[in-house]
C-alpha cells in the first residue's frame, strides 16, 4: 500500500488546480492524483469549443447558482485563477476570457506539466471504488492507497466521455454525505419542432424567456441555434438549468430585441406596399428561412407575424441529458461543508469542483469555480497541516 499526505480523487480542472496549489503552499507534502480516465485534464482541454473560456470579466454573484453560490462568488474574486497558467489572456466583446492562443489543450498541458514537475504521483485509468477509514482508497485495478487527507474532485455526471459518470457522488455518499437532486445544466433543449423544421443550423441573437404556469421563471440573452430536435446556443444554455426540474415549460424567443413590435410591423407594411411577396416580408430583417417560418406560422396575418418576431413560442419536451450537458446542477449541499471546503461529516475530506451543489452560467463561471475551489482547498490543507 502506497502512502501519501494528500490523495486528490479526480484529475480534472479542480483536481489539477489543487495539486498545483499544494505544491505552491506546501511543497513538502506528498500528493497522489487519481484519475479515472486515461488522461489528465481531458475535459478542460475541450472547454469553450476547444478555445479555453476559463474566466469572465464579470464575476457578479448572480452568475452562480446553488447552495455554494455565495462562497463561489467570494472565492472567484479572492483567487487569481489565471495565475495558474503561464500564458497571455484576452477577452472577447462579451467578457469571456480565453488564452490568447485560443487553445484549451495548452491550458491542460500547462497544469499537467506543473503537477508532474511538482512531484505528485499520478494514477491514470484508476477509478476509486471504495474508501475506508481516513483514508484507505481501493482503486479499480486492486491497488490500495493510504492518505492522511483526501480531496474529492472527480466531477459530476455531465459528459461521461470524460469519465465523469457520477462516481464522485457515490463516493461522497459512501463517506456519509447527501446529494441534492441532479440535473443536466448548460444543455440543449428538445422542443416542439412543428414550426422550426426548416431552420436547422440557423443561428440568431435573441432574448429567450421560459414560462411555467404562465409565470416567467428564467431569461437569457445570446445566440440561439435551431436544430433537428429543438434549440441550442448560449441563450438556451443559460435557461436550461433553471428549468431542469420543471414540467410544462414554454420558451418564448424574441428575435430583434432592439426593435419594437411597431417598428417590425411598420417595416413589413412598407415592404408589402412595395409589392414584396407575403413570405418575404421579413427579408433583410431576419435570416430568410427564419422569416419565412414566422410568416408561415402567422398564416397570412402580418400583425401576428410581427408579434411572433417578439414572442416565438416553443413548448419544451426535455433536454439532451447529461451526456450532452456541460455541467451538473446539484451535488453535496453547502450545509455539510465548512467555508474551507472541508467536510463537516468526515474530517480530512475536502470537496471541490462539480461534486458540490454549485452550477454557473455559461461563460467561464464553472471553470472559475473549479480552479478557485481547488486552490482554496489546497491553501486550507497547507494552513491546517497533515
């Protein structure tokens, strides 16, 4: 049995940030990083469509959700997560921050290099199947590891191709924790496709509102991408986790948010007077296919067409689920964890990243939490000693 001061279960963003920070704050500690997949940082290497959106210039508390939200907002300001990396960063017009090279894999390579040079022992393709005492860990290949402290950083249920199959929640439960209901977050939505069958692949900047029982329950602004099953895009991702637990939700998509219904109608009437075909009355204002879809749905009534531009409704039938979600909504509740991220139930256990009840908006917030929580756990372990 190999013995370590700290065993980090999970080699993703949170686990790597923790390992790098432990080497900074307490370089004398022996550290094991145990990863279920064949490679460290695989999910990080794919983030932001492979470009690495790891932070945001707007770290307002409203971008974090769940019982850990207040702590996440504080730690996102307290820790300079970009200091983990040795590169230049740039922001796009929306405030999303990327490495200047726009290559997420370079970020994971940087962390891996630091973890290796820091002397941590890495166990790949090694799932923790059992925990006993404080802390005897049995790996999927039968090996055993003994540690004085453990950091649970094994992710959630989202995108199981990255070995995030929910095992972290099972481990948390085996050590006495509870887990709130889990839902896919930042995920594509299935909708009624009656009126959007011709719109596959079309993208539009919209405001999306979600209603349930006639009440507004969520709102998001950004791009909407129409698909064969429903809708995708950042505006949809921003809605998805807020409605995951609800039934009977209807989306209302507002095209052309900068124009009023009256302005849209006036433009259509102008085109009508100039002899435009009814189906082309939205040409130049919307993508032609989107405009024609609205005109078909309005069935000859241009006033209704103008109203549909501002409120194009689609009943929600569900989502594409965890395999397509970027993050998990729900997890171990904050009531079971101290401000230092140490378990109140099993002392010496720290919980970081996606395993806790925290999900962020699209735009770098979830990775910021992963990095900041890993850094914070490392600092607290170093301060407390082993």
